[in-house]
C-alpha cells in the first residue's frame, strides 16, 4: 500500500466513524440527554466542553495515525512525539475555542431572533473563516509570518514544517501564499505556479468562498428544520451539529466535482502563458512533494479528490479553457463547518493529524 492510499484509508475510516456517531446520536435520541434552554449557563458551558473533549479524544487515534505514525512508516517527515503532542494540543484548543464561540453566538442570537437570525450568524462566521484562513491557520499551528516573495508582487512566503502545506490564495486582497520550500524546489518554474495562482486570485477565489459559505449556510438551514435541532440552547445546537455532520459527508461526495474545473482552468491559464511542458513539470513536481500519487482510479478520483491527479491534469492541459470557476470549494467548506459543529473538518485524509493543514488544506 502506498502512503497516499494509507492516508486515504485513515480518512475514510475517520469520516465513517463520525458519520456513524452522528447518525447514532440522532437515532437514539441523544438530544434528550442534553440541556435545553431552561438549563443554567454553567450547565450549558460544561456540556459544550464535554462534547468538544469527546470530539478531541475520539479524533486522537486518527490524528496520531495521519500526523505521525503513517509518515514515519513510509519514510516521510514526521514530528517527534513531544512536538506532535504540543502542536496537536494547540490546534485542538484553538478549534475548540472557535467552535465554543460559534455556539455561544448562535445561542445568544437565536434566543433573541430565532433560528433565522442564528442562520445569519452562521453565514457571517462562514465568510469570516473563509476570508481569514491564514491568520486562523497561524493560530491553530506554528505557521510562520508571511513575508514578501521577491519578484512576485502580491505573493508571500510562509514557513511551514508539514510538506503537505501548499498555502493558496488567501485574505481579502487575494494574496498568493507560497510554502517557503517551493522556491528552491521549483526554481524558475515557480513563475509558472504563480501564474496559475494569479488566475484564481480574482473571481474564482471569491466565487469559491461564496459557494462554500452558501453550502455551509444551506446545510445549517436544513439542519435547523430537522427534529431536535435549534438555536436556543446547547442541546439543540449540538443536534444541529449532528445533522450538519451528515450534510458535510454529502459535501465530501458532491463538492469535489464542483472544485475540479477550477484546477483545470488554472492549469489552462498557465498553459496560455507558458509551454505545456513547463506546466506539466510543475504539476508533477508539486505532486511528488506531497502524497506522490500521480495516477488514481476513476472512482477514487471522483469521490475523494477535489484536485485531479497529476497524470490526469497533464493529459488534459487545454489552453482553450476560459472563464472563472469557483475555486477550492470542497476544502473551503471544511474549516467553515467549524461554526456549525461539523465534525469532519479535520478527519479527511489530506489533513488528518496535520494541524498546519486543518484550516489551509492543500490546494495544489
């Protein structure tokens, strides 16, 4: 088994466990065991703390596999146990704070304005997460402060220890964040990748954020309409999170198909300015720096990967592809799910156990 397939197995198992837990909670009436709006504030606080602690403990084996054991088994860079524990704990604390604050805001607004007002809060939080991913990622993990990339206006270099970190287009101005290792790895070919990124920095970037936020808001709206869910207390909000987790699972199946055209459009934009051989070399080099899986079966590609395999991208380089496509929707929706207590945001194969990638999932 390859490293990429081993990671995929961990992701499938982790996602499956959380979907089963969410479905069992809903089917067995778990909401009846949680406090309603008549419970005291201290009871509500302790309940959400217990829920998030349970989330962290059940996630730990999958995080340990994805973040340390699998990389070590396959000869990839792996943190020492003490560093892994420190980085993992930091990420868990920050994610728990974001989730707790989201729950508090939903309840506060929901009690005053009902589920519709709470839905507005969720939409706003999703947009904030989407736009502010870099500062949030720097809180979650020890990612370096961005510094200008000489010769590339609007591009910045960020130091990150995880080789899966790819950065991407981030922030209200659509800056291009590049891992510090890429200038050496790509040399002059970095200009090709910057061309790809710049083609997504405008309409495609904002379309991606808006579509991912709309998906998140729609999932919350559907969840609020289902049995047990609501916005006036921890119990109904946790129930909403369980329904939303199932919605996130649907997203894992649907949103990769929405995301792939933007990758092909970016490749095509690069191929209009650079020789196809140069674009192909960048695609294969970056794939080798990460999971090194240039070819995948059709079903694996369709279901699990919003970024097409390197071989597929090289074979279909087409400089005639034009027009903006919503970029990175599948992986933008995962950190946005935090504000709805979605439980799949860090369970997928590409970021399991890798806090540097919990918010900025791989984009190339």
